[in-house]
């Protein structure tokens, strides 16, 4: 669910400057056709989705990594 939310936010965050630059900047108007614009926006959305999914999996792995470990490995604090 968090990945979908991040993808939605990233889509809006990428779409606004991409679409605005096409209307304002001569270079972007000449070189970014609708397919290029869609590619930029969808790439950012996909990237955001997978970054959040990866962070979620890593945090779950960290949380559960010491459950079955021997007792002497569970205490990792240096006192």
C-alpha cells in the first residue's frame, strides 16, 4: 500500500514539472513528444514504487533477523 502511495505522489511530482517544461522551454518543446513525457513520468512512478517496496522488505528482514539467532548474537550493544 505504501508503494502505491509513493508511486502516486511521485507521478504527480514528476508530471507537473515535465508538462510545465514542455510548454515553457523551447528545448523540451522540440525534443519531448508525448511518448517521451509519459516515459519520464512512468519511470519515476515505477522507481518510487520499487524503492518503497525494497525499503519495506529490508526493514521486515532486519526486524526478524535475530529472532532465531543464538543468545550471544542477540545482544549487539557495546557497553
